[in-house]
């Protein structure tokens, strides 16, 4: 859990989420400066909430490089998308899944460093992973991903459990990250590709029973 | 205002709001893990905002029992609702009203303990009482309760004024709680049953006048 | 950047945004107490987020006069609007633009006082300027202004760049404020009047090309 690892993970996560936010703005035909606002909120929202909850300095104020890389990734996406007219939803889902997985790991680690227990650390990972995308969906008036019957928060939870398991058996730190990253991205993309879903409630069945 | 009272009130409020959040997820047929996210946000959102505003440690991080009881109440609701197919909107409104009233009281008390004046304490009570439900409604794309022409924030305000009045005449602490709790729950449920509403603006009347 | 200037700017900004929030409630026919909640969130939301991010005491808790002037402006609007049935969207846009411009300046200044660099200060100005209105639009289920193809966040950005330029050439403090205020209000209202807009993406053009 060295500071360099953390910074690299963070900059990667921020860049992926910036691209995902800018691509959603493109998909929704937000043609003005609003696309920068949406992409910035997506990239920084989850980590900002995590730092507020843990009462730490906000990461992009303490380390402005995060803010600069957000703006750079957004501007780069805006330019590149002009020459790649066939960019579509698939790229959005891919970068969104990787960004979410990286943020999930950063949330867990920053909580553990702050001295919380594992249940709170996993909760903080999910918060960091899904909150930016949740605000983005609310602002863009999309049905939030977390409300759809697809693994999203649960992909973060699974990645968090893998992290906790590997952390407990004390494998090398890099394997905690890779294991968690792979689990979250695999579950998220796999579910979208093969249509996996997790059903807790089955309201319709009850309705049918009572008919 | 002893710590034990406070903890009991808090755990009760968190449990009621967890149940209310899970029942709304059930009503809206959110079948996946999203229901846990929605119920957790509902249960912890208002108190989290209160602690952020008052610059106190977030209650469910400082005292993880709150987080555990949130998860326990959500899981219990998910299991019980399978055997109670006729659970309906009425139960949701009841537990939501009690949760809101308890959170209103906790918001007022935590603000007063922090040394704020009564106007800010009542504002903080309303914030604690309505904010979790407001985020829940926004995520679930419901018309927020606070926007409907029913006592909601105003039920919290009335409960807050009763608390302030009883607090000022220095009756025993338990009566401040019970008086405020009864006022808020009575106004909220009474209004839903008998159709009371509070009208500040009457835009239609003006329109008719100017026709 | 004296404290008196700051307080006057702040009270003006809060009052303008309270009026804008109450007028939107009137337009949307929110007839109950919800209009007070919406107007309060509009008036205090942006500055509250700024203070949370900068880890400063929340301005309306540290200086309750802001909260009192919010409530006073809301109550005054509610009363006056009864005798001014022809109040319309134009007044709303005017007070909203002035409130946004004042909040933009306050955000920049409070960040600079906290010792941040200019990029973060301008980001904080935009946050303070648009966040209250953004929450208001989300709660009222309006398409957020920031999503429409009109200068909104970009009017704040322009005002921030003017502030930064005048600040750098060390003109008298009052000119930084007036220059930024005029720029933001002029861009916002001018764009609405003359239909200016800023286009970053042109999705339709790409679509046509690929047809």
C-alpha cells in the first residue's frame, strides 16, 4: 500500500471515469460545456464523498494533479471522439467498469489506512466505486445503473470480498489489487455480455401466487 | 440527553428507515442488489449529512453498530417480505413516518449538543429527517415526498417546534422526545389518512384572477 | 477581500438564490412547505458544498445570519408573489443569474483564502455557483440547466477567468468583483436573449457523415 501505487491507481481510475463521463455526454448529445461538468463529477464524485466521510483532505484539492488529469482526459476524449464517430456504448461500459473497479480498491484501501474495520472498508469501496456514476446518471436523467437488474454495486461487493480474503491470507499486495480488479471487471462486463443477474426480490411471483 | 437514549433512538431510526427503504425497493420491483444500496442510503443519508455539516465523525463510521443494524434490518426485511406478499404501501408509510420523526429528534439534539442555536437545530432536524428519503426518491425516480402537497418537511418542523417549546419550559427530557415524536408521526399519517395539506402558494387562483 | 465585502456579497447571493428558488417553486406549483425546502437548498447548497470541500465551518452554521436572511427572503417572496401574479420566468432567470455570479466570486475567493491555486479556485467558483441550482433542478425533476445547450457553468468559468486575469494584474479588488460579476451575468442573460450557445460535441454531424 505504498503511496506510489496509490497515486498510479488513482490517476488511472480518475482518467477512466473522465472518459466514461465524457462518452456518456456524447451519447446523450449534451453538446455544450455541461459535458465537462458531468465528466468531472463522474470522475471525482465517488472519491470526494469517500474523503468527506473519512474526514480526510479532498484528494483533488490536496493533490491537484488529479484535477489536472481529469480535465486533460476530458479534453482528450472530446477531441478524439471527433475522429472516431463510431465510438459506442461498448467502450463506455468498458472504461466505466475499469474505473469502478479501481475506485472500489482505492476506497477500501483509504478506509483501511484510516483504521476502519473490514465491513466499513468494503462499504467505503462500494461508495467510492458507484457514487460518481450515480450522480452522473441522476444529472443526465438516466435510470441509475444501480437500479437496473445487473451486477453493479454487487460487482464492487464481490471485488471487495476478494480483496478482503486475499488481504487476510496475507498474499503480496499487488495480488489483492489484481484479484479484486479482475473480479469486479469480469462480473460487470460478463453480466452485460451473458445477461447474468442477481435476483433478491421476485415481486411478480408473489403477485402471481396471490392471484 | 444521555448517550444511551441517543443510541437507542438512533438504532431504532436507522432500523425503521432501512425497512422503509427496502419496502420501497420491493414496491418498485428493484430485484437486485440495488435494493440494499437504496435502503442503506435511506437509512444513513440524513444522519450522514448532519454529521458532515456539524463537522462531527460520521456516526456509522465512529459506531459501526449503526451500519451492522442497517444491514441486518435490510436482510430481515428482504427475507420476511417473501412470506408476507400482501405487504403494501401502508406499512411503508408507517415505518417511514416513525423513522423520520426519530431522525428529526436526533438531528435537533446533536445540533444542540454542538452548541448551535434553536433555529439551526430545528433546520438540522428537518435535514436529518428528510434527506435520506429525498435521495432515495431521487435515485428511484419518484416524485420526492417533499414536493408533494402533503405535510412532510412541515411535519418535521412542527415536531421541532414542539421539542423546542418543551425544551424551553424545561420538562423532563423524555417528554421532549415523546411530544416531538407524536406530533411528527400524527401530522404525517393524519395528513395521509384525512387528506390534510398545507397550502402556501395558490398559483391556480392567481391564474383565474388574471383570466 | 475584507470580511465586510465578503459578508455583503454572501448575503446578497443567498437572498437572490432564495428568491430564485421560491419563484421556481411558484412556477412548478409546489404549493406546500416544499417550496421553502427547495428555496433553502438552492440558496445554501453551493456554498455548503464549497465549505465541506475546503474543510471550513459551514457558513450558515458559523454565521446564522445567512440562514435567517434565507428564510426572510423566502417568506418575503412568498408574500409578494401573491400581489404580483404576473411574475414570470424572466424575473427568475435574472435573479438566478445574479445569484450564480455572486456565488461564483465567493467560491473563488474562499478557495484563494484557503491557499489553493487558481485552477482549483475557479473550479470551486463553478461548484459554488451551479451546485445549489443543480440540486434544485434534480429535486424538481427539471432538466438541469447545466445539461441544456446554454452558457451556465461556462458563464461561471468565463467570470472566473476574468477574475483571475484582473487579480493577476493587481487591479483594485472591487474591479475583480465587478468584472467577474458583469461577465457572468452578461453571458448568461445575453445567451438566453440572443440564443448564444457553446457547442463542443456535434453528434448529429457525425451521424450524417456516417450515413
